[in-house]
C-alpha cells in the first residue's frame, strides 16, 4: 500500500479515529435498542435471503423475543465465556437447490458453512451436529452421497459430527433433503472480533475471487444456457483464518461472505461500527466467466454468495502482512486489499468504479439468487 496517494487509494487512508473498547461497547448497546421496523404481513423468499428483509425480520421478531447480551451483537455465532475458556456456538440450515452442483453438494456445503461461521469468530471448530429432514421417496443412494461428502468435509476441516437427528415428511411436503447443523468451537487466542470493532483507516481484504458459488448454483439450475467451468468455492476457512491470526494482531472483524455476498458483509460492518466503507472495483477479484454470467443477468457480483471466501478488516499497519498470510494458504492465493474503512459517510458503502465514478453499494431487499445455501 505504500507509495500511493491516500486521497485516491481506498485501501489506505488516515490512521486517525482510533476506537476504544468503551466506544465499541456503546455501539453494541445502541444496536440493542434498535426499534423493530418490519411491516410485512407474510413471509416471502426475501426474508431468507440475507438482505434488508432478513435483517428487519431478525431484529423485529427474533431479537425482540429472545433478547439477551450474547444474541444482541448479531454476529454469525455466539461467543461466550465458560469456566476454563471461551467457546463459539453457531447454527445453520441448508436448503440449497439443486442438491448437487459442480464443486460440491448440500452435504459438504453444510459442514463447511458451519465450520466457517465458527472460524470467523477466531475459534477452532471442534464438533458439529447434523439434523436431516428427508422427503418420503428420496433415493437412498443420493442420501449416501450426501453423507459421504459430509464425512470427507469434516475430516478436511478436522471436526467431528458428534450428534444428529433424522425426520421424514410426506411425499410432496419437502424438497428431497434439508440439513440443519450446529457447531461448537474453542477460542484459543486472546482475540474478540466483530463488525462493531472496525475503525477508520482499517483496510478491507477479501481472500479470493467472489461470487463463484452463487453463479455455480444458477448455472446448475439450467437457467442460463452457458458452457462454463465455474465451480462452487465451498471450502473450510479455519486453516486460512488461523494463519491470518497467527501473522497479525490487528484483525478487527472477519466474515464469510455467504447470502448477500460481499456487499451485505460490508454494509453490516458500516452499520454496526457507524463508519463508511470505500472499495475499489478494480481491486475486487472476480473470475471472467463469473463476471460474464452476472452481466447477462444484470447482477452485481458483490451481491452474489460465496461459500469459501472471507472478508477481513485489518489495521492499516498490518494490511500487507495480512494479505501475504492469506496468499500462503491455498484458499487465499488471490487475496486482495479492496478498500478501507473511513469515518464518513457513516453506515454507507461506496464503490469507486472502473470508470472513475462513485456509486453506493446498498443492501438488497432480498437475494437475486434464492436457495443458494
């Protein structure tokens, strides 16, 4: 990042605006007091897409009902102290359609997604549970393939499936196979990460090309008659995250960019930390075939899901070291610093386009590609 004009380069900037622990806690407390804003009368697909509709539903219904200090930070996992240590706990459900796609299937996707939600808290994933909701008539051979993929993914991520459950619903009342997971990990480093901890001057890094998974699912559905070699990026990020945390001490926030893509992650950071985020389109890694598919559909790759990419917010003094640490891992070889955190405009993500202009990257109401995980 050295040698560039800080006024022009979104990956650098003023190193002022240091945020104290008290300020971080104050922002979390302010988030706790947010008033419900949902006005919908019925659930739609948008409510499960990870965008603005999901956020409203979570804050107005679930957060209001279950409010407690662990839940209120609204990260992808809960982090809490127990006698003798600190644990991370997460849960997720997988309803991807189709069940099998280039690069993976619902089984390894479920394992990797759960592992990644634990990893981005700084935890070492340990144990998972797996609950299967199966439709009457679902072929046993397909279920066997799914379970074998889960086993292989668990071995690769060094976790164990320690508990599970199976339910069967009548034919026509399901969609073949849904999987619910929960995961537990342990924090072995003295680190607390979260969106509210981002500070002006911090650098935003993405670990590799974005939107691979969402476009793969789209093509697997046959909605575009395209010949393509795109495969899902589904993978466990725990090793990459461990390498990053070993190499740096100023990581503020980590998120895996699943539903809603990188754009949703950055908006959540901007809102939680009451900061602005400025990113540079030319620095964002996107495969050409993925970009082409998105252009055909009029979809911004920033809003398309990944399943093996992490977004990191790192102190400016360690940005180069963070990128290099990621690049030493096979899953981070194309890691890139794509922008920086700034003080203004608060709660907003701005993109510097390839043509030199600037536009707002907002939260979508729903997801242009539903049922991607």
